[in-house]
C-alpha cells in the first residue's frame, strides 16, 4: 500500500479578473508572481495557520477569517480525511491589489491539501470550495479569479454552482498582457459596495455585445475586433474614481497602442491587452508614466497570458 504524503507545497499565480467585459465571469493567469502555500497533515480535525510571510504578513491567523483557512475547513466538512491541516502561507501578491491575492491563497491551499488526500478531488470540486474564500474576501462568490488561478489561461467561469462550467478560451498568439499596480490598496468589499444594483438596458446590451464579440474574436484571431470589444461600459465607469490617475493611464495606454485597457479585478491594478511585445513595452511604459505623474509608484509586468494554473512545487 502506498504511504500517504504528510506535506505538500503549491504555487498559485496572480490573476486578472473581469477582463473588462466579463465582470465576475472571466479572468486570466499571469506568470512570475503569486502565493506559495505549504499544507501538512495534523492529527487534530481542524485547520491551523502556523505562519504568514511575504508581502502581506499581517493577515488573520484564525482559519475561519483567512481565505486559505476557510476553504480547508470546508474541505474537512466533506469528510475526505481523518485529522486536519496546518499551513504556512508565503504571500507574493499584495493585499487589495486587484490581482487575485485572496484567490491565490485559497487555490494554493486547496491544491496542496488535495495532494495529501487518499482520493483527490476533481478540479470542479476544488473550484466550488475555493468560492468560499472569495465570499469571505469580497462578500459574494465569483469565479473570475479562482477559476484561472486553478486552471491557468483565459477562462470563462460561467457558474458558481453545479453544474460547473469552466470554459477555456483560445488566446490569439500575438496577445500580450500588461499589468500595472499603483501602490494604493482597494478593498474588494468596498469596491463591490459602490456598484449599483441595476444596469440600464442600453448598457446591458452594449456590454453583452462586447463580451460576445471579444469571445468570438479570440476564436477567430481578430485583433481589430478585440480592440473594438474590450470596453467596459458598466463597472469601470463606477470604479475609475477609486484609482488616482486612472484616466491619464487609460489615455496613455491607448495612445501607446493598447487594444484594450481597464481595471484588473476591483483595482487598483490595471491591465491592457496588446498585439506583440513591442506594443506591450510601449503601453507598459505609458501607463507607469501616467501614474508617476500622480505620485504613485508602481509594480509592473508584461508578457504572455500564462497557461499554467496552481501546481505542486514539492511534497513529502
């Protein structure tokens, strides 16, 4: 009989959610930074957080108040193992950045814990469990961060319940993403709280057309269509005021050749999609310059959308 593992470490990538036209539905993974979570078996039927380090070391250590802890509590509720889990979280994604930090901790914890199970759960079950972390962080379940964090790539997370629909979208080969994080913090709950509960019919129709057109363009490699459709007429106008310098950054992005530009998740990070490396470099520089004029230093990244979701780094 194969001896069960006692410890596993997983890396979960940062993500861009909404992708302008897919509020709470669409997101993509980015390479290079994320959260690393180590989970080990303990005999007590509970979840303990031993340590949180990295760029956000002062998060709650109580499992029920932490996105990584709460999803593991839900995992234990399913009766999948005897005993419990202890975990260490190394944060690589800043708090309140709009780059899926809450989702990465939850997804990393679940992927690592799943490695320790005698009968590992399928991806769909991990996705549904991860939504409990998003509800804790943002007040509502939404799959646009945890979905691509688990699977990688550009993902349409159509559902947050059974049946689970996670739709991988093709990425045109020349698409490059730019992500710029100005150094302010925006609470996901606060950013959701300012949103109106109703949408004008005209805006609903326009946004629906933009989402459908964007998805169609991904399948047909129509870069011009991507540029015409990657426009958020519902959420971005309500949240833009939370980000100093947003209008200038948007103008610089389009002046530098961006196909589209908008807020990453609830912000303050912003993203742009570009055609080719040269355009991405110019757009990245333009966005950063705009925020610097508003006395906002930034973290910045550009490259291809990552096809790699959360994965096991080591185990024993």
